[in-house]
C-alpha cells in the first residue's frame, strides 16, 4: 500500500502501485519525476483538448487575474460569463438559448435533472419526476446522476438501494457489425424505448443520453438514426430529451456536438470537459426557450433554485472563450477527422485471443477485451514505452488531445498493439 494522505479516484488504495509523479506537462507530454517523458493518450480524462500549457490559454487566465479571479453570479454579472454564454448559444444546436453554469460535469447534469423535474411541476403536470436512461450510461458521480447509470453493470450499482429508481432501455450495440446487424440493433432498441414510453411517460420527466458515444460506461457507440427517432418519440410522449455532451462535445465524435449528426436539438444539453480545456472546472447546462419560459412568473418558487458557489467563475469562463476561439480558428474538426483516420488505420481489425472488439468513432479508439484481467499490467507496459494509458474495466482506449502529432498517435496505437501481440 502506498502511504499517502491523498485518496485517489477509482483506485483500491490497499493494492495501489506507486503513482507516477508529474513535475511538468507541455503539449501532449507528461514529464515525470523519474525523468521519463510520456505521451498522454487520454488527455487527462479527455478534457485537455489543446494539450498542456497552451500559450493563449495561459494568457487568458493571467489576463483575467489582473481584474479578478471570481465574482458570484447571485445578483452580479461579469463580462467573461456573459461573453461565454453568448458564444455557446451561437454555437449550439438551434433553439438552445439559455446557459446555466456549474463547476463540473456531474453538477451540470444534476442541474439538467432539476430543470426537467421542475419544468413539469411549473406547468402544473404532476407525477413526472423519474428519468429514462440508457444501459451502459455514465453521467457522473454525484447522487442524482448516479441513478442514471446502468443499475446492474455500471460502476454505481453498489449504491442501488440508496439511489432513486429510474427506467432503463438498451442502446443499439454491435457497431462493429455489418449494416444489417446495426439496423436490427437500432430497430430492437427503438422498440424497447417505444414500449417504456408508452407505459411510463406519465412518470418520466426526461430521457437522458450521451449522444452517439457512451464513454465511461464502456465506450459503446450507436448510430445517429437512433437518436433522431428517440427525439421524435420523446416529443410524441411529452418527455424532455437531455443530451449529455460532456464527453462527446467539442469535436470528439467528429462534429462540434454529437447531436448535430442526428439533426436534432435536445431540450437540455450539458457541456463540460473540453469546454475549459482542462484548465479549471466548468460546465454549462443549456436549455431551450420553451424550457426557460416555464421558470418565469411572479412566484419565487417557479425560479430554478440552484446556485453553485463557483458557477460562472471568471477565470474558467475566460479560458473557455479563448479555447473556443482557438478551436474554430485552427480547424480542429479537420484535426479530429485526421485522428479518426489514423485510429482506423492502426486499430480496426486488431484481433487476438483476449480481444472482443476494436472500434473507432471520431477521435476515440477502443480495444475491448473479454476479461479485464487481460489488461493487468498494460499501464506500466505503456509507460516503459513512453506512453500514458489508463485502462478502464474491459477497455483500453485513446482519446488524445487534438494537437497530437501523427507520430505520437501512431506510437500510442503501436503500444496498444504491442501489448496484445506480446508472447
């Protein structure tokens, strides 16, 4: 056991190996105390989209510090928050017109849940306070959003007796199969969704989903056709649609927001991770005019009674605005498409006795195994070869910064391939 005052995330502390100490981070590289330099394959849980220490982002933080670091948004406003809200509305799918800031993706999703429940209450509709979620989902680690994760196989299943009970439907699966198999999976998943909505829409405030790419729940990918039909079914049954774009937003699936590929606008959309490029905690919950209008009125209890202390933090909003400007100016969507092309060249078709499937979607490459023990030791194996990987359950993956050089990305893929090809 490592003797430390730090309690590390998702880690069994009793058997934990000594962590790698980072003394410097620059670009896509982590510089360790022991002198090793590692190419970061996962961009610090997918948020450091511009790499570490980007000079323009550093300057944005320093410049804001000259004015102030933080001012509460209760009764006050400041330019960084207003500027970022305006920019997000301009970039978001049409109709998302209002932005509520929080300081983490989990809290942003909690805000979305509260919005959905109170929306129906404010309209005078009683009983709609439960949620419909997808199997394999992950929406964060706070209490409300834990209830949206897969209750049987998700990482939060051990809290089942404590969490609110929600409804769950399977997403389409088998994206590695042929077109016919994918279509059958979509049809079957939509049939299950339709049945649950017909039976329980009177109790469901909203359907929540990670559009097209379920991340921490197992990296399941599903086609835009399913999301487009889910939007239609939610409208038909008077259920709001919440799209969790915390991991999928800002280019990770090849478009600025994943829901664009389905041609839909959700009622509520949540952003995080890449929003502030890994500099500071920040999330944004966007809502349509219809949702926002339900909170207007003379009565105080019609208002959204939520207010994170650090919401709209000026430093975070300043760096987020700078991040968006760089993203657009430097053609990041083209970079994401190039990353996808390289990942497809390197990972698709990878096979072996322990491999269930290799799959790629946007700037995300995944190798799933049948037994998580097949990945025991891969982190140290990769570090010895100059690559930082962190496998999760049955998956080893890469979701790199968008500025990664081709040689470094291929080195990541070659390291993964070498692990499965070792004797």
